[in-house]
C-alpha cells in the first residue's frame, strides 16, 4: 500500500549507516517534495529580488545618484503600473511576509501529523532510536534547512528594501518593510515552522492543523500590525499647523499620530492645540474658523490663529529595537510551541505502554 512506501515505519534505512544516517535519510524521504519545492521557490524569489535591486540601482545611477525627476523615463520605469519596479518590489515584499506561513503549513505540520495519521509513529519509536532523539534530530535537520533558506531570502530582501528606500519615496519604518528586513524573516519562519509541528502533534490530523496554522498566522499578524506603531512609547512634539515636518520625519521616522480631525461641530477632539496646550473640540474649532469650501483657506485660518498640532512619532533610530521586540515575541511563541511538542511526544510515548 502507499502508506508503506510514502512513510517508512523504521527509523533506519536497511542499508543506512546507523541511526543518525537513518534519520537523515528518513527526513529526506518523507519531506523531499516540500524541501525541493521550498528551495526552488526561494531561489526564484532571491533571483527576482536581486534583479529588482540591480535595476533600481542602475536607474539611481542614471539619475546621478538622486531620486529620479517626476515624469522622466527612469521615473516611469520605476512607477509604471501594474509591473513597474516599485510595484514588483511590493509584490516581493508581500511574498517574503507570507513565506513563514508556507513553511509552517508544508514543512512544519507534516512532521508529526502525518506519522499519527498513518500510524507509523509508535512503530518507528520501537526501533533503536529513542523518541527524544527521533524528535530533536528531525526538528534539528528541518530547522537548519529553514534557517539556511530563509537567511538567504532575508539577506536579499533586506538589500532590496534599502535600495528601494534610497531610490523611491517609501521608508524603512513601515510594518511591511520592518518584517522584511534584518533577521525577522528568519525568526518568523522558524517560529511558524515550530508552531506547525506543535499543531500537527496536538491535532494529529494534517488538514485541521494546516487551517490552525493559517488562522494563527493571520491572527498574530493582525495583532502585531495593530500594536506596531506603539511597541515603544512614541516621542511627541508640538508644531505649528503650517510648519513643515520633513526635518522631524527624516531618516525613516514613523508618524504615529498628529492629523487634523474635521467633523461636524461636535465634542470630538480635533487634534489642534493653542499655545497653552488646550486641545480644541470640533465645535470650538468650527466657531474659531468657520468651515470653508477651500481646505487651504481653512488651513490658513488655523495658522493665523497660531494653532499647533501634537505629533507623535517613532524615530528611525528605533528600527533595530523594533526588530528585537518583534523577534523576541516570535521566539517566545516558538519556545512555547517546542514545549508543546515535547509534552505531546512524552504523552504519546507513555501511551505506547
């Protein structure tokens, strides 16, 4: 039957060089299609990112190491829709963001769920390899593969993000850019690999575990995205309404809040303050500067009354700290997943009697 050929029931290949070689062969035998597919997709992704980096750098040099003028041929090449270089870079950025999900689904989940489904786990542990060695060797081999592949992808992604920031209008303190730079692609991929293994061990069915990984990934992603601007307390400063903020937001700074809220004369806070720090309500602001059809005239009225905004921002120097905070959170989730796997394996061992 296919169960016998698809999942060998012994930890050692008959002619393999002992338990270690048998586990290496077994890991390859059971996961070869997922590993090869991951390697091929990662190679294509790295090649795509390398191409985009080279093209953007070439256009940067054509524009004399400055941002290309609006309407120039280089600018049109960069911003063309739907397949301009910037648009392609955003597609790649999103692929890097979802790469850990694919790793958790197709590499992590089957490690234990398939063994439970095919009822080969206890028989494999009855051989000359202990459950603990079987588990940690499998996780170590697959984990090293995930780290190696995602490290190359992370390096190419980080380089592309820096090139895109230099050439284009985006900055590095965006949620998507932060997740695609530094070592975060590696850390998040390892996290969802271990979560996939844990769900496969607990649920013991591949398809439900896959849906569990998808739900968990989306939930954590939305939580991190929601909390992202305030992972550290933002800095604050008062600025005149008509004062430029380019000096404040240079060097990849992230603006957290500071917009003007124009509503229909109610009690909602407007986001504008007087010199004493009193924040106007929408009703007070409407009485001070009656609504006009021309937004520029309304803004001139605010400036004439010497109103100011309170801007909250994260300076670009905090990007490494944000990397550490997010990475630590994902590593904590990975540690909890590993503990879950270990406890599940211990219970399975005892149930074998």
